[in-house]
C-alpha cells in the first residue's frame, strides 16, 4: 500500500496537492508556512486541509510500522507464507491488522493452551470438521491421567474450538457490526454511593441507558468520568442470543453429535472471549470519537479566545480583586512592563473604600492610565462598581477580564523568570492587565487546558489534546504575526520554525545586542539556520526597520520581486507600501512565474496595501446589570446582559455577573435546528439573555438567547 492513494482515499483532496504537501512536510516545513507561502504547490490548500494530510500521513506511517513489526514476528515464528504476507501488506487499518495477527500472537496460559498440552487438539479438529458420528466413543480415547472423565475431555476440546472461533476475523467483524448498530450503553448507581454528595452532579446517570452510536460526546464522557470516580457501573449490551445464532449459522453445517459441542463452544467463545474484548473495543472507539468531538470544541474555543479583541498598546491599571486579602493593583506601560504595584482594601472587613478611590485616582493620573482591567473572580462586581464611582480627569475605559489560568501562570517558571522579585499576587495582576492589552501574547504562557474553555478536557486523550491545542496556538500566533523585538519567549516559540530553544536564543541575543533592525539580521541568532529562517521570517515583524516590508507578511524570498514592481512603477518600496492607488496599477500577470502564481501575488498586493494589519477586532467595554451580583438576585423572565465564556456541543455558558455562569442549551439558542453553535454565538461575544430557570440549591441557571 502506498501513502498517496491512502491519503487520497481518506481526504478526497487532489493528488498533486497531497504529493507536494507530503514533500514539503518531509522537508520539515510547518503547516502555517505551507499554507501561507506555498499556495501554488498545494493548490491553495488551507491549514485545515493540510492538517488532515498531516493526520493521515501519521496514521499511514503508524500502520506501516506495525506491519513491519508483525511480519518480523511471523517470520521468527516460521509461519509467514507469501499469502499471509500479502494479506498483511494489503490491510488498510490497525484493527484488521491485529485480527490477522491474533491467531499467531504469543498468549498467556489459557484454557485452550492447557487443553492442547493435554493432547486434545486433534479431537477439537475432528469436532470442528463435524465428521464424527460416534463422538462419545471417539472422545473416550483421549481420557488420561490429566483428563480422566469424558466431560473433561469434551470441555477441553471446546476450549480450543472457542479460541479458534474467537480468532476468526469474519466472526469478530460480524459482532463489531452488531455492536456498532445495536449496542446499548447503560449505567447504574453503586448503592453505597447513593447519598454521596460528590456523586450528585452525576444524578442524571444513576439509572440511564442509551444507544452507543447515538450518545452525544459530552454525555459519554460524563458517564465515563462518573464510572472512573466510582459512583456508577457502566455496561455495554447487545442481543446475545441473536449474536450467537449468527455465529452458529457461519460454523455449524450438520446436526450430528458434534453440533451440540460446537454450540456450547460458541456460547463460551462469545461470553468469555468475543464479547468482553469487542465490547471494550466498541467503547474505546466511542470514547475516541467523543474525545475527538470534545477536542474540536476545545480547539474552536481556544482559537476564538486567542484571537480575542486586544486593547492594543495602551497604559493599563490592572486589579486582581479580593475581600479580606485586598485588591492587588499594578500599573503597566503600553508594552506591558510593570511600573508599580500595591494593595488596596476597599471591601469588608477593612472597608477602606475612600482611601482606595483616592489611591486609584492618583495612580491613574501619575501613570497616565488609559484603561483599567478588573479580574472577574471574587469581589469583581464590587470592585467594578467602586471604580465606576471615580470621576477621572480623562476618559478611562473599565474592562472586566477573565482570570481563568492566571493563578497557573503566576506560579509558573515563566512568571518567576519574568518577575523574580515579585510574589504570585503581583504576577497574577500583571497577567490580567496584559490579557486586556493582547490576549494572544499573554495566554500562550499558560497551559491551554487551564484557560477554562471546552468540555471534559481532563478526560480526553491528553496526547491528542495537547497536539491539537499546540496546532491551534501555532496557527493563531502565525496568523497575527509576532513583533520579534518585544515578544516573550513563549510567544516566539510558537512561530513557524522557531521552537523553545531558538526562542530562548532570540531573547538572549536581543538582550545582549539590542533590537533587530532588519529580518536579515535575525540570521545572526545562534542555531537559527537557513531552514528556520525560511519557515519563520514571514511571521516575524520588525517595526520601523530598515526595510518597510519587514513589518509585513511579505516573505523575504519575495523582496526582490516587490523591488522590481516598485522599480517598474518608478517608485521606491517606501512609496509603494500603503499606497493603494499605485498598488492597484500593478499588472500581476506580468510577474507570474511557475513558483510565484496569482495566489501568491494577490497575497503580496494585499500586504502592500495594509502592511502588518492586525485582523483582530478591538476590545469593547461591557457592563453587567448592576442589580445582579449573586444567583439569588435572579428572577425568571428577567432579561440581562452577558458575555459568552464557554461553548460546548450542548450549548454555551454565559457570564451574567454572578459566580455561576448560566447555560443556554442548544435548544434555546434559536427557533430553528442548530447544527453548529459557533454559527450562532462566539466566545467573548456580548449578548442579551432571558432567565428561564434558577436552581439555587444546585447552583444552575438556565438561559435563552434574546434575538
């Protein structure tokens, strides 16, 4: 089996596009680079399509590696025939491959193996051939010291037959099909856990059953979590009698004395070997699909969060609010550097609100603050109302910012390295302020799982989750571009072709030699060779550099082309950049070559018109209903403002200013069927919602979207 037809079959993408993409991947090109700068080679594949090629390339390579391992094992066992070898080589999936290998796999001591050692395999073969007329007489010949009764002899032969049946791929596939179509997953509460307070959040699953193929991903993950935590028992079921009858139809050809023995062996094979193994396999496949669905949800949310609206380079005062321990206040300059920090105590028990107001007013004037960021945790609403009482001399916008993951960052090595002389409270406040300035630059410092978006992220395959989230972060960072002279080490590490070590070298070089003045000078960074430069250069920005193209997404390999365009127009590059009227006069066809087609040329023109343009929207001020602070303040029928703070497959959660977020179930998002929740709402979107139900005891709020 060849890789190209395999990926074509899986993706339905053009052959040439796949072939060229594989070649680029084998040359260590990254997805963002291929998507942005090799459009002619790929036929304009986007990052998602290239990601699919990467995925199936990895699956193919895993499959081929396993084939080699199995062929080697079969050869060592001296059972490899040309027919068996071809069967292995033609296999297109791991499950079928393992079925082929199953009869030859070295087994632990089984009942069948014990029976073989007792010399019962010849009898088992005779029974399986169904050609024994007097079975009792034939079987009696196998009585020995180890098996001294007729029933023991027949039982041993049945163990061997059961193992053969278990190893038949046609039988296994038939049961797989029945599991895929008809399996029911059910759950029951463990009686001793009925009154366990922690179990109550899984109350819906104390007595539950549902079709395995139809169960939504979030529900399956919830049930599996409840099982893992020891609150419920989970069971997979199909119609056993029907499944056994189907196996009998495949194997039993006569009704002589062998048939009853084979029937018993089939029942034993099904209950002891086939069903336990294949039901676990079916559940595992369902779990993989649920993981994939949850990871997709998480990835979509993370992308929206990372590409959230930045305030930009503004001077910010950030507050991490609190009651007894006070509110931690920091002042940041426009580049996010810490200028001042202290603690105020406006709330109970100290109640020093007047002193706090005076202090905030002083700091805003002294540091020329343009915006205030307040964390959305404990005492957030009270702090917001306090700040809004202050009559500032200048217009100071007030924002409430998500604290999710700020505590993780503040205790991290990254934070300690950035602020070695400050404690975790100061670092957390800085993170809140920087999130307002640029969410992407700050959130890349935090483990994505700690950001608080998605569903059941701790229950899914952690390797797959990390790989998917790293891909999303890399995509977002390279979509926006990075200022190489101000970017942190974590941010730089996600730039195409860079990675953690080169990012560290860039920061060290910058600290020792000052700012980079051109993209060419980036090559002086240790270990940043030609390949890394090719992959990274187009995504690294240099403000006010020697060449105006250094602040655009035009790749250095196209600088000569742009210079020729400018020369043909009798202009220099500086006159060309940003001059839409002149740029539109460029005859693109004139500059087309085999490697530089219209797709690339149009990208270049777009960048020349608006070099370094940030595609993100700008941050908007939002205010909660001032009369709502706790869940007890809510009443059915109220209409209140809120911010979408999480999206799942079953609906979205909305921050309405209470400690608990409210849920808009998918059925309450629209009057029509909702296929994709992200088509209705987006993360951090400001919306109006109607309160449908308030359960103070369970701390649940049901909402509906107000159109």
